[in-house]
């Protein structure tokens, strides 16, 4: 499958693997998943696999949402890594909240 970019060139469009949602679908859900992720973090910092388990979603999807929330200042990582090599994330302090 190919798509035309703004320069008129064709670029390959990768389709989702069987059993996995397309990345565009996952990204679109980021705003919907903000509240459940922040609620899961309300009791304390969690790793991405722990967040995924708490919101009952796949870890690869939770990772995308957590990174988006991190980018926009909703969550922050704790600098110490767990024994398994994961960072823990916490609700970030935001101005005006």
C-alpha cells in the first residue's frame, strides 16, 4: 500500500500487524485515556506495564499514551529505574492546578 506525501512522492504505508490496532487509532485514543491513566497514578507511581494492567490495555498502547502525557506535562518519570529496568511515572504538578 502506498500514499502520496505533500511532494508528490509515494511512501509505503505500514498496516497494523494482525491482532494489533493501527498506530493512528492508538494515538487518537490518547485524550480518552488521559483520565484513566491519571486515576491509576493517583495512588502512587507505576511502571508502564503496571499502568497497562490497571487500565486493562496492552502495554505497547499504554507506552504511547504515557509518552504523550509526559510530552505535554501530565506525567513525569521518577529518575530511579526498577529492578526490571522500567521507569516509574507519577502525576506531574501542573501550573494552575
